[in-house]
C-alpha cells in the first residue's frame, strides 16, 4: 500500500527551501559560515557525492510526496549504513527527521518574514516538542516570547540540533502581551550547524497535517 500523498500548495515553501540546499561532504560543510550552511546539505561521515545525492533525493521525496520513514530507508538506508561502516540505531531516522522538519521550519520562517505576516504578527514564541525527545537546550528556550526581529532569534530559530522537533510560532501583539513578552532569551547555544534564522521572504504557507500521510505524521511525531 502506498503511503505517499500528492504534492500541493501547502508544501511549496518547504520544498523551495530544501531545494536551495547543495549536497556536500560534512568536512566541507563545517568550513562554511553560519549563513552559508543554510544553503548546504550534509550527513556526517558520508563523503561520497553519489550517496549524498541519494539521501538528498530521498528527503526531497518525503517533503514533496509525503513518503514516510520506511520509504526513506528503502531509498538510501543501505547506502548510509555502508558509509557509516555499520548500522547505527536511530541514526537513519535522525537524518530523515532533521531533513524534513528542517525544511518545514525554513518554510514557516519564509512566511513569517513576509511583510504582511510580520505586520500582523510581529512577535514570535519558541515552542518545544513536548515529547521525551526534548533536550536541555530546547527546554531552556521553551515559551520565550520576543519581537520577531529580536537578535536572539538569529541563532535560536529551530531546528536547534539534530532530531529537533521544536517550532517558532508567530504571534500578534495582543497574543504576545497576553502571554507575557520577555526582555531577553536564555544564553544557550544551538548545536553546530543549527539555530541560524533563514532570512527569506515568502507567501503564506502552512503544512496541511490533515492531508499528510498518517505514517509520515506518526514518524515525525506531528
């Protein structure tokens, strides 16, 4: 039985954000500046360009068609295991989650940076995943409400680490005032290569969870 869904307008910003990323070896990726990393795609301990491209293609398929973790494993799991020198529990899932959720996060950010949304919702709140996957970094940031243009967001925009399931939610001024606006965010660091805010403008976008394949929703914890 196919678990895929058809691509539709709800995913266009996430797809566009991911397709700006260029596959490259991890060593090369780590030499980039933070902003440059927004345009790169890598997997630790994978050096062969052909394998990186296969993983990129598999993530692109998941975002575009809603294919699930099992399809991702079928597309590139064997190649990843070979590159890593053996199977590493949970690591393939981590690559899948990080790729897909990172694209969704970049898509949301593109929307929230558009002039119309920024005018209507000039504040943002950091929301943790509320699951047992939450880490100390994200727990410290949970619930922070600051102006959307506050410099704190420059390096505290989800994803904050591999497997991060946190989100950044746009708020109106009234919503922000009702919940309580912070004067500053916590002084915590995202993992290397994460946390940087993509400064992109875009049209209105939100993932339509009702149309997403159940297996994909379950795999992503949505």
